[in-house]
C-alpha cells in the first residue's frame, strides 16, 4: 500500500496487481477471468465466450437476457464468464495478457485506448464499417485509439448527477440548488430536519472519484480536468487544492464512515428517505423498484465557477471489446455487431432502465422519465467526461488517486502530504 492508506479494503488487490504487471505475471491466480478464453485465434466454433463485469443482479440478468436473444438469432452459444465488478477491473491487465474471453466488457475513452495501444485487444474496424451509421461521431471517437482504429462497441451510457426522492423534497419544501452556496444552505436545512444531506460510500474505492470530478470541472473547467487526468497539470497546484478545500467544506454533510459502506448501502439510505441527496451515476436506479423508481429524480451538479457553469457532464460509456486472439473470431464479431443494435440495447434496458442506449437509432418512445432526463442532460452538455478511473492512466487511478482520496476522507487536514504523494506518483507514472 502507499503512504496514504490506513484501511485494508479495497486496495490490496490493486497494489498486488500493479506488482504483478511489472513482473509480467500471467492469469493463473485469476480463475474467474481465465477460464473461458482462448489464445489460439483459431477456426470458428459454435460458441463464443463472454467476459462479464456486470455482477450485480439487475445488470447481470439484463445482459444475460441480451445474450440469450443473440443465441436465438445466431444459432451460436455464449459462455458467460461473470466476475465481481471491482475484481474484474483490478485484474483486467493480467486477464488480457493471458487467455481472455472472445468478447469482454469494458469502457470507452482512455481505458479502452490504454489496452488497445498495448496490443492487448482486437481491432474492430471491420465491425465498425458495418455499424457506424448507428452511432454519433463522438461515440466513434470515444471508441478509437491513436492508430485511428476502433477497439470498442458502445452499448449503454449514463450520466452522473445529484439524485433525490421527489416525494421527500415536496414534503419538506426543498428546491434544487443552482450554486454551491445554495447546496450548502440546503444541506444545512436537511441536517436540521434530521436527514443525512448527502448519502456517501467509498468502500469500493471509486465512488469518491465522482465527487472529485464534479468539483474539479465545476471549479476549473473541462480542459483543466482533461489535462490533469493526462498528467499535464500539477496535483499540488492551487487549482487542485481548491477542489479539496471545497470538498472539505462539504464533508460535514456527507454520510459518515464512507470507507466502510458500499454504494448500494448508500443508495438504500436515499431509497428509505433517510438521506436527502446522493451524487452517483443513474445506475443508482437499480436500487429502486416500482413506485420508488417513479419517485427518483436528479439534477446536474450545481455551478461553482460561473466561467464554467454546468457545461460538463460525467457520462461514462460502457461497451465491449474483443480479445486480440479470440478463439472464435467470426462469432465474436457477430456478437459485437449484434450488441451495437437498438434491439440488443433496448432489450438490456428493459431489465435495467437506469441507463440509456448508445445507438442513435434506438426508439426513445418507451423511455422512462428518468431515461428521458438522462438523455437530455447528456445532449445539453458542452463537454462529456468518462470518469476519473477511465480518463487517466489505470496505474494512477487504482493506486495514487484511490489511496489519496481515501486518505483525504480519513484525515482532510493532512492535505499537504496527500497532495504531495499524489503529485509525486503522477510525475513518476506520466513521465514513463
């Protein structure tokens, strides 16, 4: 562990992973991700293996339904290899270097390019030549590496925002805050009303990255955010310090003991009316059913710096890659082409309506109010980001960033040493 971490969860796996990468380790110790793939690039068979990171029950059932539909249409069988979501992300480097599945879940943007440029995933330009008419140019750009080739098929997308229960807000007379001062005033009022103002969880290591991102691009703007993620800005500089100072002002309104809580538990505090707000992706809706889901709403994070307003939205794109040597290359391409279709994406969203399809040809008439708002928020944004751990070098995200954020949450007064540690690691990683 680095100098930052005082808690054993969840970084030991990430730290061990980085050492394994340096040592050139394989995947023998990762049975959940190593079981189904092939490195032969051989002749087509009647089966395609599929690496799945959707381990929570709702999205797991949703993607299973999609793959069953593909089986019915194609005559191919799909062997689904599901791994717990955080473990999947921690182990993907070794997974891709071993015998990965033919088709595998991953993310657009920097994280996709990182593996493509290391030659660890397959070129999907042939598939894109058939499906590009169903995607907006920005989605193709997010799926393209520096060599100009595409390595990902986008599937679904979801915005981050501040979620709340409409009935609770009506009962209390709350109104959406437009500025940081209004957010602080609303949070203060919620505390007086006996609510936790902001539900919060950090046991899984990544949720706090969303808060950092919102504050960073609201304070410093989209370009600074992108450059910081690329190692072109100083983590010890005044702009980053202002982000943490602003977060420190908001910490008293956050749900306590976040390092011991998973995001689903924080979502339950919102669902039960014990918390007034929750900053998360729209997948939070997976924790709401029936009338509770209809009661869920959100708004983009409030303005902090008028120069940037609310011009940037975090809206990660989830999709699928192909291994560099699939056991069934023809079947893998058929599956990826199918996953690009409106039918496949809408079939998924029928079971998991917390997100929106990436296909521009998808029928939106059946959208829920939450999906309609999600689509509009993304459409209205001048800039769209992926997410901290998708927009930066994975070594920085899984080590320096996660440990630094956890250390800040444990001891926000130790900011000097935390930022120095993050800056030192950024210099090392981004100078390589």
